C-alpha cells in the first residue's frame, strides 16, 4: 500500500464521471455542501490528500487543488504538522447541536444502580486483554445464540455453588440483561396468561406485555406474593400458565417469600403444569443472614431462573442469563436467533475470566460490605431527620422501602425534591393500578456515599416539611 493512504478519517463525496462538470469542481462542490449542511462539523479533520485520492480513485493533484481552493475561500484551514480541518466559522452555523442529557439530581436515590464507581476496572481490563490475546480467531465470528461456551460453563459452576441452582451449561442461555430475557420468554410462551407480582417493576411488565404476554396482578403482602390466589386469578377464564416472582427479595417491597408460600408455589407448578419465572436479581446481597437457595434447585423442570450482572457489576454490560427447563430451551433459542443471533462474545469471554479467576467473588465480598454500611447509613439518617418514617423489608439488596407517616402526592413530591437536587421514587407508581397518593418511597442507596445519603435525607426532610397535605396544611414533624 502507498505510504499515507490510510491516514485520516473516511469521507463520502460522490463523483459522477459521466456528468458534464469536472471531477475537481464536483469534489469542491461536495466538500462545500458537506460543510454547509453540518455533515462536516467545525474543526473536523479531513483525510490526507493522498488518502482521499486513493479512496476516490482520482489523482492526488486533483485533491490538492480542491483543498487549496477551499482554503482560499475560508471553508478549510491548514495546520502545520496536523493536517487540514474544517474552519470554525464555516462549520459553526451548520454543526449539529450536542444532545442535551437529562439532568441527574445530585442526591439521586435511584434504586436500580449498584455503586458505579466500584466497577472493577482493573480486573475487567485484565480480563479483556487476556481474552483478546488468547481467544482463537473463530471467537470473532458470529456468536453462539446460546452464549459463549466458556461463560455458560463458568455460570454453571458459580450458580450451583452460590445459589444452589441446577444449571448444566447446556440449559443456560445468555441474554442482553433481564430486559431481553423477559422479551424472549414472552415470545416463547406466546400469548400466555402470566401472573406478576403487584407491585413490581413497571418496565418489566411493559416488556412482557409488548411481547405478547397477558398480565394478571398477583398481590404482595408482608410474606411476599400471595400465591394462594393463583388458582382462579383473573376470573373464570383461561387459567394462569406462568408466574413471575422475586422470592429472595421482592421487587420493590423488599420482603422475602415466606417458606410456606415457596412450598405452595412449587406445589402449584407441579399440580397445574404451570411455570415459575424466578428473577433472582439481587440475591447476592443479604446483610443480616445467609440468603435462601434459589427455588429453581427444588424444581428445575418447572422454574426458569434469571440473573444478571446489572446489580453486581454494572447495568451497562447488558449481560444476563436464564437457566431453562428442557422443553423451553430450543424454542427460546429460536427466538434469540431471530432477535439478535447472540450477545457480544468478547464481553462474555471476559466475564467468564472474572468468574474463573475468583475476581467476581472478590468483588461481591467487597460490594456486600460497602452496601451494608450504606444501608446502615440510610437507616441512621432517617432516624435523625425523619424519625417518624419506617424502613421495611429485609436488610438486603440495593434499595430500601421507607414508609412515611402519611400518604403524599408522588408527582408533587418528586418535583419538589428535584428542586432540591434530590431524586426520590414513590412506591405507588410500581402498582399495576398506579396509586398517586401513597406513603411508600423506594430509595436506592448503593450508588451514594454515606455523606451523600445523609445530605440527601436531610434535604428530603425539608421537602416533606414544606409539602402540603390533602387539607392544605403542612406535614407535621
């Protein structure tokens, strides 16, 4: 290859050799138009003359002359030793404005994130480097829709050891987080009637419904899902075929599914042929005692087990998994092929190395200590600034349910808190029939430092003291 022909970015300018105008004039016109419309933004570096000439199949002299003309007109500027760039004034008016991002509150109690600053960057980088150095060439081909074999083997060992899951590598399908897992399940079950915990996560319900599931509300109380209501749920129509539960730490109320109800749910599945979908989203984090093993270990032919790294490492990785009964395996893989053919392989192989090296377990032990301290800090801050509030649910997970002394208007509270740069999330909006007036808040603490938790709760107390009640008064403290 001629020296320099790979220098600089690629650029699309169409030349028509059958047109009456010269190639040089076409090139000049094309470059002017790209600058005027903003396709070439201000300060964009252009390809080297030799590179553009090679890409377009024209002489370098033609490109040099075109660049010289636009330099003279002020569209371009040349910087010695750096190259040729779009002039600031030329591209400024037409350059697209940067996208405005949603402003995040300074003290955001969003319940979905782990501590993002604790992502094990060094371990992940090391795993990626080892993967890129050692992966065979075939690893860069189209992925296995079931997931990379190395990751499925690592998950099989990890889930058996840590959660008591019966997980042969052949029964595992890797997916793009729980969101894709729910979409795949709904498509595979095809128009099935599914009971979902109420309250639950609205996004997951929306994904299930958008992919064909018919959803029925299964109420939750202090002992978890009221599984005795599954029989006859929804009236005298078609019976419920599946139920989605979060037994280790109900999302979002934070309660655990009582042992008697776990047994009753398994009995329901055995007697009716129904399917249990067990979302084990944050079972790694239990601070007052060891967590119970997954339900899937007791009935692997009746339970779909779901997990992700969104709560243990980072949601941005978009990696999750399902352990499936044999009868669902091939239909779901077929849906996976149609949806995306498979998750990115390199990230899967890196995650497998974290499992195999012990780095994943080490990170979990560190995170467990960190989140316990932050939960304790939340409880102390509430006792100091909101002594009438109660924390309910298990000492587990990445969020807590805080019960206020009386119901409040959720939207009004969120707006008022946002003005104080505090993000709060009313429990009432987690119900299938939204409860705008409710006394519960879902407060995530994992992604806030203890001083930030303290300050956020102090500001929340100020907001609540100023928030009017139904009769127009202020909330008494």
